[in-house]
C-alpha cells in the first residue's frame, strides 16, 4: 500500500507524462486532447485531496489517549452496568481515534 507521499509523487509523474503527451498532440486531435486534459485534472484533484489530509498532531493524539484513559477509569467508578458499558465504548472509540 502506498503512503500519501508516495501516491502524490506517482500522480505528479503521471500528470507530467500526460502533459508532455498533451503538448505533442496535434490541436486537430481534440478527442485525445480532451481525454488527456481530463486525466491531468483528475490527478490534480487527487493530489489536492491528499495534501488536504493531515494527520493528527502530537498533542491531539495524546489528548485523545488521555481522554480514553479517563473514560476507562470512570467506567470502574460508576454503578449501573449500562453506564460502564457506555464509558467503556467511549474509551475504546477515543483510543481508536488516537491511532491517527
């Protein structure tokens, strides 16, 4: 599986290849030029999408882990079984979100 950085590099390379082909294609061949332009636009959109995805920062991850630990601790402190289950599920969800 590719990382986001590797995928961006691959998409930029493919976009440059399509750009070169686009430049070398005759202006009379509109079907090919439109297809190449669509391919370049699709890759540009995917690159932008990947660049907008930012992983959680250090403090955010540790904040979620602390909240998960707090929810787990509170689960042992409350009485009703349903509140224990709810706090346990909240702790698991927060722990999962802290992974990145």
